[in-house]
């Protein structure tokens, strides 16, 4: 039994994506768009953030705290950003889920590090805890290990 558990654990680690997903996009219950960016800031550097989306070759800045940069006028009163614990930021965009472009690349930049994710409007997941758990690679590994443990006990 212990050998099976170990083998499944090793297999799960080998099948896991090399780079963890540090950005996620979902729709909240009230219809707001949420973008979580969990980039760990570099030590001894002031945390700055920028959230934007790209449609083809055009990039639009949604929200930023970078001095000298300004978000597009259409987003100024529609977005807010809060800090996440232990690191990262969450941007909420109000009232845009009905008018979102079909295929959009969402980007976040924290202290110079950039992450992006391409999302189709029809495949936006709800922000429920269950859907976030199912999108995590660790959830599948944990479920597999629990299943193997349960069937061998």
C-alpha cells in the first residue's frame, strides 16, 4: 500500500505542470470579473502592480499603482485592487462580464514580473471555492492520493 501511495505521488509530481499558474480569472456571483495575481514580489523592492487585458495587438491598462501610468478612462471607476495574503493582488472589474470580448488575454505585472492567461468569454469559470479547487493541479494530486489510500486500506 505504501509503495502504491509513493508511486502515485511521484507520478502526480511528474505530471504536474512545470510552472504554477500565478494568475487566474473568474466571474463572481454578482457578475463582476475577478483577476487574482499571486506573483511573489522581489525582496527589497516596492510592490507595484498593473492589470491589463489584450485584444489582438491592443493592450488596455485596467488598474495600476505605478506612478506616471493611468488606467483607460472606461475602467477608472469600475475596477478596484486589494492585496492578497501572503502575496499578490486581486483586481475586480465591475459590470464588464456582459461586454467582455470573446477571446482575451489578461495580464498582471507585480514589481516587474509579468504573468498572463488567455481566456475565452464562454469558458470563464465561476469564482466558487469548488471551481478554484478543481483548477488547481494540487487538488487532482491530493484526490488521487486519497483515492489510492482509501482503496488500499
